[in-house]
């Protein structure tokens, strides 16, 4: 902006003009004043109000609304000619020129292995040219765009998509990779790079069928393409690995089912009653099984077993209690108990019980094999776990009576 100097003559004329204006206002406001007063007023300097008029008074809301019309203060863009013109200032040149420029910048970053930066440049180019493609799809006019320009725009847009797909592949954004390849193929269904990168992305996430389909389509266009042939070999290898893995899993499932059937058959043959609750306990690798060979029906049954000491609210867990074992076999190494300071728990000084199907108790002989107890038909194995109560002889009778009383109360309440 150039400032022009005001001459003395212009300044004098400005003073006279301001003086006349002030005199006129004074005469209108005070018509009864004498002439002398008027001449004195004319000699006075012009008032500030005359030089700087008081601005129009506006509310806070009006001021904020005016500010939002200025681009610097905009919080949202209104769809009008002014904002559209403002947005158009972002890039100079035609959409084709801008899209091509972003593609070149992206290529430079890609060569330098700056995948994320390259992706951003490709994205900017895609946004520009995809917007032009949408305009044409809607039938909107695109002035100054020739048919050759349209073809070139689509060629550059296709290239931007496959280049961005390459960035996604390097960044392991596999879904974004095959989506960009699909966008490129909508523009040109003979783009070999799009088929190749789609196949790579699908293979990376184990979607072997989709990878094989993309690879086959690419090879149908160029059967000698080395990159696609390499992917095809990887697909065959992964397919074989997946098939072997699935076969192994199927065999494992079949084996488990067969072992379950063998255990059920063994329990039925021995007349051992079982029951499963809604929330069986977690026992890690402990389980009801056939030993030593779980696949041989001639093997013996082994039960996880809990020894309960209700008189002292303690317990022990036996991971594998074979059906041929006796209580004495296991109590022999469990006793003495570390917390039994009084020495009440000895092999000769304890009595053992199991709960019956009817809710009562049956005494278990310490020298009787577990199979003899379980096959008697009056007890059951709940959640594959055998539960045995162990009590000092002098406290056994009182506990048995207390147990029966509680069970009777539960039945009466039910």
C-alpha cells in the first residue's frame, strides 16, 4: 500500500470543510444562540465525533457471526461461492497437474522407503482425482477438461491406488491394501500390480482362497509374470501347510472323541455312576482317564480325588487315584499332615466316608480298592472327581450325626 502526502492547500480545505460541518450541527442544536457564539464555534477545532463517527453498536452474537465469515476465524465451512473459492486456493494448477505432482512426490518417498510419507502424498493425489471422477459420475460439468484429460486423470488415479496399496503392504495394512487394489481394478481390470498386491495381502492374513483367486486372475493376463509366479508358489506352500494343520487338528478332535467314548464305555462296564454340574472345577491337566494307554480299553481308570478333612476345614488333592489303589496306599504318603499338631490323623486313627446318592454317608474301607467302592452302585463321581471325607475316629460319630442333620434340614426346606 502507498501513502500519499497531503499538501498544505488540501489540509486547509479539509479544516474549512470540517469547521462548516461543525457549525451546521451547532446551529441546528442551538437556534437561539447569538451570532457571536457561532463565529467562536467556527474557530474551534473539529470535534472527534465528526472525524471518527461512533461505530454501529452490535451484540456479542453479531460480532462472532461476522468473525466466522472471515477464513481465519472459520470453525466450519459454509457451502457457498466464497468458501469454495477459498478452498480452491489450496493447490495451483489443474486437478491432473496436482494429482501427478503428488504422485511424483510419493514416488520419491517410496524409493527412500518412507512408506508412511509416500502414502500421504498418494492419498492427496487420490482425493483430488477421485473427486473429479465423482463429478463425472454425477453428470456435473467439468469445464476445460478434454476427453484426453479424462483418460489421463484415470490413468494417474489408477497408478495412485496401486502405489498406495504398495505402501499399505509395506506397513502391513493388509485390508487397506486389497481395498486400494480393488479401486484400481475398477478403473482397469487388467492391472497386474493390483492383482499381485491383492494376492500378497490376502496371503499375509491367511485368506488363501482369495489370494489364489487374485493370483490366478493376474496369471491369466500374464502367465510368465515372475512376481505372480512367486506368489503362486507361496500360496501352494501355505495351502499345503494349512491342509496339514487342519488334518492334525481333525485327528486330535477325533482322538479326543474316541477317548471320551472309551471312558464312558469303561464306566458303564464297571457300573460307576457319574454326574456333571453346570460349573465343574478347574483341574488343569488332571482328569478322569484310562492308564497307561488312553486308547486301549483294557487300561484301568484313574480318578482325580479330593481328601476332605471337615473337622479342621482342610483338604488334599490326589491327581491320579487308580481304581486298583486303596485309600491306605495314598494315606500312607499323605500322613502325617503338616498342620496336624495333635497327631490325630494316622492310618489306624481315621475313618473315611463317601456321600451316597440319597444324600447319606457310606463308610469306606481303607484297604478296599477304589473300584469296589465306586461300583457298589450307591455312590457317584461328580464332575469326574472322587470326594472322600477323612476324620479322626473320636470325632467321626459326631460329625456323621451333624452331616445327617444338615441333609435332613435341606430336604425339609426343599
